[in-house]
C-alpha cells in the first residue's frame, strides 16, 4: 500500500466535490441574478426568489416531501439544532425525555447534552456490534414522558442503516416526535419521509455533490403542525424559522444536486456498491489482519469501515498520505 503514487480521495462521507453541473447552475446567482429574494420590488429580487422556490421543490422531491415542509439552513448541524433545541422549547412539562443513540453525530449529541443541562432526561441507547440500535432497547426506553426520539438514518463512519420506519412507529405509539439526521442517506439511498413517517429530518448539500454551507430541515406539515423556536431571529425568512438573507447560490446548487441525485441515484448506487464489494474482496484476500465492520448489516453502498488488528488508525494513515480517509 505504500506504493500508491497518485492521491486517492476516499473521504466522501466527510464531504464530496461539487458536481460541475451544480457549479454551473450556481454561477449566474453570483454575478447576474444577485438580488435579495426578500425584496420583490425589483426584477433581480423576484428572479432570486423564484430560484429559491424552484430549489425548494427540488429538495422536497428528493425526499418525497412537500415544498412548504422544507426550510433552508446552513447545513445539517443547524438543522439538527433546530429539530432538537427548537422543538424542546415547546415540550410540555409532562414530556421531558429525549432518546438518541451512542453513535450519533456530535451535532445531535451536543444539543441533547444541552437539554440534559436544562433538566431533560436524555437516554443514549447503545448499539450492537454492527452499529444498529436494538429495537428492544428502544422499547424499554420509551414511555409517555418521551418528547423526542432522534436517531440517524445512516452512520457516517460505519454506514449502518437504522430501521427508521420501525423506530418511528414505536415512538409515535407513545406520542413522541421523531427526528432523523439523514445527511449521510439523502442522495445515496432512497429517502421517503412518507414511508418513514418521521416528523423532522436533516439534510446537507455537501454530502451529495452540492455546495458547502447549505442544508435543510424537513418539518412534517410545516411550522403550523410542529412548533419550533428559531435559533436565529431578526428577519422573517423561511416562514420565520431562520432569519438572515438567503444563500441563493448555495440554495440553487442544493436544488441542482438533488435533481441530479434523483436522476442518477438508482444506477450510481449499484455502480458504487459493486466497486465497494470488489475493493473489500481484494483487501480481504491480501491483508490478513483486516476486519470489515458491519459487512453483513444493512449499510450505505459507498461506505467501508475497516479495522486493522494491532494497528493504531491515525498512525496507519500517517504512513499512507496518498490515501485520503477518515478514522473514527
């Protein structure tokens, strides 16, 4: 492996390159259609607003939602904070429990920690050897005091896919809201909010060949159905949920990335999974101290998690600078 000459980028769950078609879609909104979409008094503002609503529809189509249920944010981190902290502001006194799992992204675990500091009971479910939440553990944790369950759709390190439909059904039985961080799932596997029946869902453009700094929060039925306290206040943007001038080029790029994903995901998922399986086969045939984590569990088609017995991950990567990967 030390003989690798050309750098190989294998860190697509951390971020993806921006698709050239996405970049081309964004460019006019930097130099030509640069109006503020909040100002409908002139043509540049109206054109920008139209572009935002077109992109909102494109993002909604990716996850089978309605456009009025999509709220643009700066990314999945902000979406997660809105979903957890924003809804908790309206939690009744009789519902002060939040349930999440041990391998969530810190953008979920940290807001939950903040709720614990405010007196909420936060239950962090363990996972099995494949990174899967045990539904029996969830059943034990759920009760009529549960306000929110936040479980990721797909793990960023192992690629494990959680049984979101089952989780939602169980949580709704107790009247709890369900949020899922789908930053790693959207654009890689089909995501259908109606099939999953989640109440809140976070996505991010840069995980699916879109630009950095833009994401969205799906809110089932919109703000009228699920009240959320804004984190940023000052303007009326995003139906009052997220103040601040909209990032029009980023939003347009996000929409373009979603449109490309809808068209190409069915064939790309098969192609990428085939490459993944071939790589795993070759690695196992040539490296004796290698273990592939969650190899037989439901997982993302693009993700490989490796354990090298007797090796320290960061030290191993330091010896392989041409291979760009993450440790965890």
